[in-house]
C-alpha cells in the first residue's frame, strides 16, 4: 500500500455467536489486505468474547498489512434484563442505542481526519445502512447465509414468485430457472406455519434497505453456488463471493482472535480423536441456538448405543435465560460407550472437522457449519430445526450430494427414532453410499481451497471490493 493511509472500515455485528464469527473472519481478511478495521458489537457480547478469547476492548492488533480494533458499546440494558429474551424488543433497543453510537463513531473518525471509507453489517441490523446512508458513507452487507437463501428472501420480498400462504400452505416455490423447493424446503421463516414470524420481518427489513448498500458480500464460493450468484447479479445487485471466510489462508496467523462465547472444554478432544481410526468418528453438534427435546436426545443416545459407532457429541447446557432443564443421558450410557464415545459441552468445531478420524457430521445445517463441513470435506447427516437450516439441508443432500436426511424440522414436529438414527449413522460411515458422499465432499473441499488461494475467485473478489472502496474519492460509490 506504500505510503497511503490505510482505509478505515467499520464492521457492525449483531451480538450472537453465529453472526459474530463470520463477520470477525471478514474483519481479519480485510485487515490482512491492508485496512484499518474496527469491529463493533455490544458490550454484553464483548464481555463473553474478552473472557474466552485473546481480545481487549479498544486495543489495536496488527494483522498482515493492516490492523484490527475491537469496540464494544453498551446496549443500555441491565445484564439480567428480560428484554434480551425477546428478539423483537431487543432489536428495537439495539437500533435505538446503536444508531446513536454509530453516528458518533463516524463523526469521531471524521474529526480525527480518519474518515470511514466503508461500513459493513450482517443481517438483523438493517438500520446500519440507514446510518451510513445519512452520513454519506458507503455500506455493504455481509450475507451470512447461502446465496440460494438470499434469493428466496429476495423473491419473497419482491413478490417475484408465489410462496406458501395460509390458504395455500403446501405449494412449491420456484427459486430460479433450475430449482424448485417444496413448501418444507424454503427458509421456514417465510412459511405461514413458522413459530417465529418476527425473524422473517427482521431479515426482510434488510431487503427493504438493499438499495442503500453498494455491495452484498456472501460467505460462499463461486464454484459452489454459481447459478445463484448469477441470478442475484442479474438483479442489478453487486454481489461478491468471498468465502469460505473461516479457511482463508491470509488469517491463519490471527487464529487466536476468535468470537467464541464459551470457554474451551478442556477435555483433550483432539488427543482423543488421535486414538481413533481414520473416518470412523461421527461428530454431533447442533450449533449454539438449537436446543433439542429431551425425547430426541434419548433417541439419538439409543441410536449411538445400538450402532456401536465411535462418536464425539457436543451436548451444550441451556442458557440461564432460557429457563430450560439440562439434558439427561440414559442410565449407563456413558459407561457403555466409554472409550468409543465422548460427550462434551463445547468443542473447537473447525479443528474437529479437519481431523482425519472424523467421518461424518450430524448437524443442524446452519450456514457456518455447512460451509465448514463442505470446505473440510466431511459428509453430513442433516438435522435442521428452522430458518435457513431447512434449505441448507436440502442443498447438502440433493444439490451438493454430501449428505443424507435424518432429522425433521420444528414445523414438522416429529421425533427421529433410534432405529433411524442407527441406520443413518451406519450408512454415512460405511458402504457404497458413504463412499459416494465422501467423493463429493472431497470435490467441494478442493474447490473451496482454490477459491481462497492467491488469485482464486474469492481472493480476487475481496481485492476488487477493496479497490472499489479505495476509488471512492470524489466518486459517488453508490453508482459504482
């Protein structure tokens, strides 16, 4: 970058684990390419991040040719305020406090002669681009779900194709010219039976504001979702695939800067995996939000007992706010599976999926987990609960060819019985079907590595994005 002053970029994240991690990975990539990046989220999330990770508020860490600074703002609520349990109430509070904070940040940077070149937010904070627009600062969106799911919301918002309604709840949905999704394969926040209609409202707010962002960055890669990226681009939206963000070789040196909320479970997970045969372990985790019924935990446990496979199971405790009871394993389960099974409260997922002994991932199909498993070449058993997980499960099985269906969604409200669990586990780990899934998984792993390598599609896209920001000068970036 020579003697040029580094460009100043603000990243603003919704304070949830699955939102912070991809945006923080982007922050590290932008810093590595020479930007001065400030990562912003709430003090409530910041407290967890500081406790668990190598992070200090307002201190600057050099990364590559640039730097990364964390800035946490007070959401204005006492720590035990019940509003935190209401997504709609908390979102309103965040907007109220966050708008003021962000406006002040922009002003402070301008006053100190370090004007903000770009602001990037993730979904659930649609007001960020309003603040950017009002202050004449270019803004971009990091879409933390798949390009196909983006199209589903886009088509729904613009009424480009019929979606299920109260009067016609079972109709199919044409996503683009090549793909039709059944009523139970669309992101289920868009379905009239959804238990969380506010989430659809919140996400669709971002689509209302899409004209205010000059670019949509997507944590996916061109080779994986080529047709869907092409479809979005044809809608006059500048879209750039920049994933898989977690596997970007430029940020390997900053791997200790993470957004985790939970302390590493010190139970020698990797050492335990080292004792297992290649491809023999099923890894089971349902992300940070999904919480299974006790009856479903029982069925999975009995499926593991009967199949006799090796397993690593993340059974996380419920959050204090939820008021739920911790899960209980069947009597004698730990004794009977001793040696071949391990149950933990948390684990380093990327390191686990990258381990050669892991042969299959039973997953809730969140997009972060889906990208990680595709990028690391691990076949899946799909166990979606809601939202985009439902659509991701469809893609992992029918489009990417790396998975088998196992779980049902919360809308379907059905238990997966132990015999189904047993059958799914054995099919995913051994035999012809397992070989085919593995072959496809390796294909996507190679494509992912090529995308983030020097000169790969995602690497080029990130460079082009930086160039657009640098060119701003007297140009109106919204027209670029």
